[in-house]
């Protein structure tokens, strides 16, 4: 039973990592930009929700605050691309990486300035409630995380494979100029993708903050999400989710059954190993320059 | 023994056969042209010679030496140099620096010697600089010496690419579409240079080209390829009038039942 | 408007383009040598210590510049190499090795170890390499804790004083000697770097940065070249790390952390990626920000009685400056300086887009 609890808890964490990785891969697949601040987006989304619903701030109803914060983060993501990244169109990937790293610093500072650096928890209607079943005690927050993640994944699958916007996003990600020629408003699509990614990050943040306390530096667990994205090969949405689950499971298992200290470095070791041996991830998408 | 001997070479990319059992010889001192429609496998053969790809079967020998044993960065020391179809110059460097990199295979000094700029390094630098100046003079690049590649027109870049290959003092020069994108005048210049390279410098040239005028002007022998397969070999005139070649380029002239002409 | 007429190949090869340039740098050297005299005059060496710190950062920056700016390999783990150099230096000095041997050895061995660590990831490019170096740096932070006997673990380690042939040098008790020591190392590194760039080794680095395919076609062995670049880069960072240790006096596992790695990278981008000067300009910006913020705070407190004390302001300000540069002046501070100087040199013939770089819209253009 204990083992099962570990698994569920690991899965819940894994879903959060997976969602962050999902947002990250969304942006990468569509715009080739690498958003090093994705973890900080998550943190910001969580704090925005805290700002809306916690009683020491605005005290709005939880069910109002959640869609509001998701919307806010979506707009922020859209604006960030529209206002800042648009000017970087066509420049090297490294510049964008550096830009988003810097963005992360600024987001952390703003979050700390608005909401303080104290660890804060999100007040939810189902805090502390459990589901008991046959000796198993599952926190509702953990179950919710898994359920929400599953629903989101399905939604994205349908979105990308069945809708026109989804197809347009795929086209824009492969060849920006050609997509332009086909009448696809590439830059607006990019902003939409960033907005979408912001929303996913908000969901991840809200879920994460509902089961534990967060502070502005929580975003740094986004680095573990990179490991998740790497497992998926950076180009695969389901892969990113799977990667998140794997990392989420490895951590508690390593902490319980492995030598001390291993569970902390496990995500980074996994990231490194994948980059060295299977940089294309488990679902490879290889490319080579034709001369 | 020919300078370059390619025997029964085949290369596949997954299910696509890019080069299908092709054999050819390049004799010392000749200019050999590869022609054919796009996708015929011409540049792929170059990439095989440059050792960017490994053939699935077949052999490549340079002066009797098995080229397949070498990696791509060992090829220049075997005195093969090449240009690229889509110019691969170093954009953030000057023309001079690009040409100097072409001399890399002549390098004798070590990293340590370079860091402290030892007398040996100094002498080698001077020697490289002189050698590169000769290439600059040959190609009339004097006015572009210290200009960044990024600001140069396409025609000049093609010439710099040629110069960089020449700077390595090869025996065999592979030119990948030397005239593509060039104006009539620039193409004529290119023809003169190729001739001089062959006669004055004694370098054997193998080139991939679409411009049949250039091919006829400078080549000795020509081979036509299509879909990775050899179609015909001979002089430029012979190959141009060969029925299989005409069919590959223009189709047979028959109209199929659906009303489209069969190519 | 200056025309440079060269009459010998020597002029092409030499360190200075023309005599006027040599004179300017000579003046700069004199200024830098004479700086401590000013502080002797005012009797307070605090700012001199800050300047020394900037130079140490610049040395580390030059290491990263060689790797990222000139060889095109982005690294988010350079603080790791600094840590290696620092701890090696501490241990050598602790074992009784004289500083004059321990210091360069620490740098060189840091270089060797750094290269070995980097070998598995040499094939990677761009973001993948950055992520791999990021992972490496996180792992090394943990390793520092594990290797307690050598690093002092979480508790940290004290850095012994420098002792060259009986002359004691310490950052606080002999700030002037320390300044000149760091200055000598910095000048030496700059000289090595300049030499590198005008020889085949340096050219092979930039060739790898600009086009791996044609670098290979010119006979450049990619793995060897990248390994060499890592070695030199890690050595410079190791030396800087050792000096940093002497400057700080005490180091823990949190001294050389991820933030420092990121700061180094952001720093050389602000300074100007691809120019040696960029390392110095960037280090100056990093050094000035805390001083500027502190002064700004005191000013606001005294003039308007406003007290602003938000943590993370320095990083946020630094990050904002960086974003401004990336958006509006991608060539960095030195790039902007180049443009201004060229404007005056070519006046009135300066054209606005002289330095414009080609943008790459196709994925195939960006794949190496």
C-alpha cells in the first residue's frame, strides 16, 4: 500500500512536470524557441491564482479565480511573444534562450515584489480532503492533478490533429516562410501558441500550489521539466507528458529505495544521459542539413 | 590508373536509392562533368567522395588509395578540395580569413605554439598569408580582402568559395554547380578560371553543373545521371544528343491516356 | 577617415592594425597600471577591490567567450570549471605546493577535467548543449557536497593566502599587490587569446562556429577542435575560479552555483558575443550594477525618504539590461562601441545597415 501511495504521489508530481514540459514543447514545436522561463510561468500562474483567491489578497471564489488566472497567463504569454519575441524573428536560437533566461529572472523578481518571498499555499475548496478506498488514502488534490492532466492531453491531441489552427501551427513550425506564403499569419500563430503555453503553465501552477506551498523560486523545478521534455525528444507532446511521469516516479522511488542523495540528482542525471545517448528522445525526430 | 576511381557505388536514404551502382573514373589533368536533372544524385556523389556519407556498397579509390577508410576531415590532406552548392562560407569572417581557413590542411604548428605565437607560428602565418595572396590575385579578389562575407554579393561569394578550395592546393577539385546563380559574364569568368586551374595549375577538376554552355566549354568528358543511375558518358556533344538523356530531361513526347505527357 | 595602407604581410599578422591603435592600447595599459595610485591617494582601497573583482570576472568571461562566442558552443555550466579550479588550488596550496606552481596547475587540471566532462556532449549543438551543460552544473553542485574531504562540503573551505617567494598577497591586507597580480593574469590571458585568434587554431574555432560542414571539408576535426576549445575555456575559468577564491577568502558549495553560470553567459552577451572586449565590458556592467543600486537606494532614502528593499533587484535589473541589448543591440556593448567608432571613422559615409546580419528564416538554415 505504501508503495502504491508513493506511486500515486509520484504520478501527481509527474503530471505537474509533464504539464510544464508540455507547455515547453508546445512552444518549441511551433516556434523553435526554447522557453527557459516555462517553470517561472508556472510559478507566476500559481501566484496569480493565489492573488485572486487567497483571503489575504483578493479573496475571490476559487471557481472564479481559476479560469481568471488561466486567462491572465494566456494573455501574458501572448503579449510576451507579441511585444518582445516578435522582434527576434529569424535570429539565432541561442539569443532566444538567453532572452527567456533573463525573462525568468524578471518574473521571479516581480512575483517576489507583488506577493512576497514567503512560502504560500493556494486555498482550495478541497484542501486536505481525501478519498479512501481499500486502505488507500489519496489526496483529492493529487487525484485531480492526474485527471486534469489526462483531459488536457486529450484536448491537445484533438486540437492539433483535427482543427485548422492546430494544422496551421504545425505548418508554421516547419517552415516559417512557406507558411507565410500559404497565407498563415505566422506571427499571430506564434503568439497564440505562447498564449496556450501560458495557460497550460497556469494550470500546472494551480495544481501544484494546491497541494503544497510555493515561493517565487519554485519555478526552478522547471529544469526537471526539461528532463521530461528531453525524454520525449522535444518534439513530441505525449512524449513530454510521459517524460514528466517518468521523472515524477523516479524521484520518490529513488528516495525510498536508492542511496541517499540520488533522488535529488536523478532528474539531471537522466537529462544528461538522454542528451548524450538519445538526443532525439525516446520518440526520435532526427534532422540533418543537406548540402 | 586513374586519379579517382568510383566502382559500383550505391547509396540509400531509407527506401530512396540516391546513387544506384554508379561507376566512373576521373583521369589526371582532365575536367570531368556530372550532369543530370535535379535529384539525380550528383551532389550525393560529391558528398560520398568528401566522405560525408558512407556508401552501402562499392569502392572509391584516389590514386589507388582506398578513400573509404578516411573520415571527412582527412580528405583535404589527401588533396581533394570542394565547393558547395549552397555556399558554405564562414559568414562572420572576412574573405581573407575564409581563404586562410582553406589552408588548414597545411598546418604544422600545435595549439600551444599558436597560443604563445612562437617564431614557428609566425613563419607559418607569413607563409599562409603569401599563399592566400596568390589565390586572391588569381581570382581578382583584391578589393574584397578585408570585407565580411555577410556584405558581399552572391557572385563574389561563389568566387571566394572557389578560392577557399584552391587555397588548400588540391590535386582534385570538386566544384558543385560553380555557375548556378551567376550572370553570363560571371559564368564566362568562371569558365576561364576553370581552364586556368586545369592548364596552369595542373589540378584535375570534377564538376556538377546544369549550365550546358559552361560544360561544353571546359569539360573533356561528361557523364549524365538520372535517378541515381548512369545514363551516358562521353563528350558534351555526345551526351547532349543521347536519347536516354533527352528522355530524362524532356520526356518521350508520348501522350498518355490521361492526357499528360509522359516524362 | 582613416585609410590603412599595409605594405607587408607582417602588418596583417600583427596584433595591432596600425600604430595609432597600439598607442591607444598602450595608454589604456598605462591607465590601468596607474589606477592603484589614485586609491593610494584617497586612502580607501574598497573600490580597488571591486575593480579587481571585475577583472576576475572578465577572465572567466574570456573563457566562456572563447567557447560560446568564438566556437559557438553555448555553456550554462561554466561556474563548474571555476569551482574545479578553485578547489584544486585550495588543495594544492594546502598540500604545501608553492602558489606559483599551484595556481597554473589548478587552471590546467581544471581544463583537463573540464574537457573530460565535456567529451560526451561535444556532439550536441545549441540548446541541447546548453541543457546538457546545465545538467552538468547541477550535478557538480551536488558533487561538491559529496566530495567533502576536498571541498569542505556545505561548511565550505577557507582559501589560503598567496605567497610568492616570501611576498604575502591577500585581498584585504595587500589590495594593491593583489590588484597587480590579477592584472598580470588578465593581461596574459588576453595576449594568449589574441594570439589564438590570429593563428590556425583560432580560425578553426570560428570555422566550427560558422559552418561545421565546411569546417570538416577544410580538414578541421570537429571533435578535436571542440575539445581544444573546451580545454582552453575551462582552464581560463579555472584560473578565474582560483583567483575568485582568493578574493572571497572562503568558499562553499553555493559559491559557484547555477546563478553564476547564467550570469557569466548573460554577461558576455551584454558585453558583445564574439569580441574579447565583450568579456570586459560585460564584467564592468555586472560589477557596476550592485554599486549603482546601493547608491540609488541611499539617494532615494536621503532625498525622498523612500526605502526600497526588494531582494532580487540586482538580477532583475541585470536581466532587463540584457533583454534591451538582445532586442535593440544584439552585438552588445562592444558592438555598439564599434558602430559609434566606425561612424566617426567613416564620417559622413557611414551607412546604417553596415553591420546588419543575415537573418535565417528556414529551419534548414539553422540546423548545423
